[in-house]
C-alpha cells in the first residue's frame, strides 16, 4: 500500500481527486455515458423538452438570439440534441458546454467548450446531474451524538475524524441535523455555493438544476453516498475507478440562490409534462389508419414513460430559478 492509498482525508478531498484529479473518473475518454444512463441518454425527447424550454425563455426575453449553457455537459450530448431540435425554429442559439474534461472530437463547432460558466448569460443555464458530482464532505454522529467528519482512504476504508465545525456545522444544523448515533449526512454547503455561483452568471433568463434529490423531512437517515461503474451500483471507493455520487439537498440549494417567488422545485414528471412529454399511449385507431406512425408514437410513448417514471427518472427534482432582466419585470 502506497503512502497515497494509506492517507486519511475527508470525502470532499477524496472525491475531488478521484473524479477530477490526474486519471480521474470524469476525465476518461468514454465520459459519463460509458457508465450510466441519464435522461439525456435515455431519449431525444429530453433534449426536445429542453429545446422547448429554451424557446419559452427566448419568448420571455423578447429575443430570437438566446444563450444555452449546459453545466456538467458530459461529452456535449444534450447540446447536440437541443441544436438539432431547434434547427429551423428561427432561434439563434449560442451554446456553451461547461465541463472539466477536454472537448470531444466531432462536436458541433457552434458549441463553445469551457471549464466555467460564462458571465452575463441571457437565456437558459441547464445543469442535468451536475450537483450530485460536486464533491462534499460526509458527517456521521458518534456514540454521543456529536457530528464528526468521516475520513476515508483510497481503498474505501473509513473512520470518524474531528467534530464538524464552522460553516459546515451551521449547514448541518439548519438543513440536516444528526441526532442519533450512526446517522450520516452529506454536507451540501459546497453544492449550495456552486449553484449560487452558476445562477449569478445569468443576466436574465432561467437556471435549472435537475438531480436525484431530497428535501427536509425526507432526508435519507444514513446518507446516499454510492458508486457507479459500467451501469452498476458499486461501493463508493475513491480510487478513480468509479463514479462517486450522492443525492442533493436541493431545497438548500434553492435557498442559497435567494430566488424567493422566482424559485420553483418540482418533480421531473411534472416539469416534462408541462413541456409536452407525457408518456400517453397513442390511440389504437391510429394503428389501422397509419401503422408506421402508430409504431413511432408507441416508441415515443415508451421513452416518455421512462423519463417520467415513478421510482426512476421521473423522481428527479427540477430546481428552477428565474432571473428577470435588470431593466424589466
């Protein structure tokens, strides 16, 4: 065992290194699609829904030239889908992919590749399964009920470290208090800060974060930290061999961006329904009138059902923050 694998560190530091350090999981050529299936990969209906949302934002802003910023862009799959869906719509889309991995070969040249969101955006900032991969520390209540940082080695071995203190302790007390010995939480403060920073890049429009998430009253008692590799859930081992993810305290993120009445939190099934993705089966009469059209509609309904399914992708939460123009309502 090397010195590095022996070293104890907090989960935030360990995750940062495992996901984004040299040889990190998210810097590999295959990208996220090589290991798990997101809504973007499940169906082009998702990109179509985002394209309709972008059109709504453009209409609200009174413009046909609109920005689209994809935060945590993977290999640009969502942007490629939205650009295809908006072709011929009259919209002029300035597309930005925000990603720490390098630009993939063959990506549409209209997409600007960057490692941070551009400032002064007028349009839609969209973050699908980004916040769950913002590294956070893990806390656990010891035998006396004191919340302590969980330390980990590269092989996944854990121990309890120092008591949680400062801003992290304040966050826990407000958003995820640990009262019982053995209870665990992911300290979401870095995600709150990351989301607030992303929202601040908008001059006008909407920012949307989509993730598996929870709110006060439904926090998982032992946290949700886990790993994924090649489509399978695996133990969370911070050695760069797997994804490391945990559900997002999205209500805390909502409060951090201080939207008030301009902030909304809804399930993906509701958000997509508003954008025309319902999963309704086509009428049987279409089968005889237009068999090919019926089969296409049936396939689309199946894809929509996956995107909106309870117990699956439909349980994602959509956090929307509207940013009105400085010179208007």
